[in-house]
C-alpha cells in the first residue's frame, strides 16, 4: 500500500489531538484500527493525486504545473531532444517500435509519435488505458522497446517507488530503453500540491536501484542542461538500458 507521509502525520496528529489516541501505539492491540487508518490515508492520497493531476490545465505555466509535457519542450532533455532521440532509435528497428508512456497525462507523446505509443495513466481520461503501472505490468511483461517514465514515478514512500520502478523495468524488453524524469523532492507552488508526497530522487538512489534491477545507466544529468534554476526547480534525467538476459 502506498504511504503518503504528509497525510499520515497530519491524520495521526488530528486523531491524537481530538481523541488522545496515538494510532501507532495500538497497531497490535487493535489491528483493525491501524488497518482502517492506513486505508484512509491511502484513499485520501488517491483523491489528492486525482485533484493534482486533473486537467487539462490551460494555465499550467502560470500555476506551477511542472509535469505538463509542453513546458519548455524546445529546450528540456525530455522534450524535443528526447523526441529526436526516439526517432533516431527507430532507425534501428525494421518494424515500428513499441513505446509506452507511463503516466501519460493527456497522451501528448502519442501526438508526436502516433499509434506506436501506448499511454497509461490512472488519473487521465486521455490515456489509452486508465490504469497504474503496478496493475498494468502484471499482464505486459517484456512487451515494449521503449518505456517513458517522465515524472510519473515520484509519489509515495521508498517501498512504493521501488515497486513501481521494478514494474517499469518489467514491461521493458531486454535490451530496451527506459527514459526517466525524476523529482528530487521539490513541492510545486500549485495549491493542490500541498498534500502530495513527492519522493526525493537522488543520483545515489537511482544508481543503486538500477544496479539492483540489472539495468545500465547510459546517461544521467539534469532535464534542463543550460538552466540550473528553472521555474519550479530542475529535475533529474536518466537513460537506462535493460541488460540483455535480464529476466525481470
């Protein structure tokens, strides 16, 4: 179960102040109380994320919605540069590459690359499949030549993030490419972001998890190479190869 540390702390504090009950102290004595508490924080987190990602938002640049794909598309590495790279990669394939956009939002990469792109997203009607990566991966192992995870694996505690990363790797073919854009823990100034629990990605974490999942990091850096202080902060960029004979 995904854990939102912000919501857990605030909810536990409210219960403590209101009823003088520390929920964690009764995990063994009243396990159903603790389970209900954790289910409540999960569904509050679901609604929080749904509100945060609801769109489309025509005022994205003014309101601090960093995740929109079109923001500074011409200069960021996960914009035009990535589009050019994907078109070059296609030259290595006789048939159209199979590409999946995990957390596709309004499925904007499909507008660039056409039917070869499958977009999944649990919060957007523009997705080809309105579903999250953990559920989708169960029936689509080793199916895609390229996986795009551009800002979608950023929400929850480390256990949940590692689970999602593992499933991103799972749906990629051996020898396939995975492209990442990751939040180093920056909370947006969008008011809906107040209760979103952004996971703080680091280079060390990325290198450790790539090694653990038998992937090679081909490139690592910042999404905005020439701007160390873009509005709403920079993001980490990485390219992975799922190593041949990787059976994950």
